[in-house]
């Protein structure tokens, strides 16, 4: 990790604020998903869709552009400068790329 950042959060052990440092960031999982976006056009009308309680119905479905979603799961390790407590949290990052 090129730089260590200080976070304005509370330590879960001592409760002190402004004492949290990111010690490490580790990639746990990396997954690429290709999906097609669909668009539904709904026409609102006065007829009730049976059993739903919703007025209107999708009148057409349209397949959209394929999108690639890159999902990365990281494990962040933090340390409190005040009491020395260390803990880890998992965070997920998603990046979408449109293909043509």
C-alpha cells in the first residue's frame, strides 16, 4: 500500500474518534459479470393488474447494451492509534463498463 490514511471514525474498542489508520487493504475476491440491461416501458392506465394492487402494466421490454460489471471484494485492516486495537472489515467495490 503506497500511503496510509487516517479515518474520521470511532474505534470499536475504546470509542475514540479521529484515531483510526488503515493498515492494509487486501484483495479477497475478483469477479467479472456480463449482463444485459433491460428497459421496461410502462403505460399507466386505469386497469388494475390482478393480484398485485398495481395500476398499469409493462407494455414492452427492450434488451439494452451489454454491461460488464467487475466486482472486487477487499479486506481492510484498521488500527486505533489510541488503544492499539486492530480489526478487519470487508468492502465490495463495483465498476461498470459498457460494451459496444
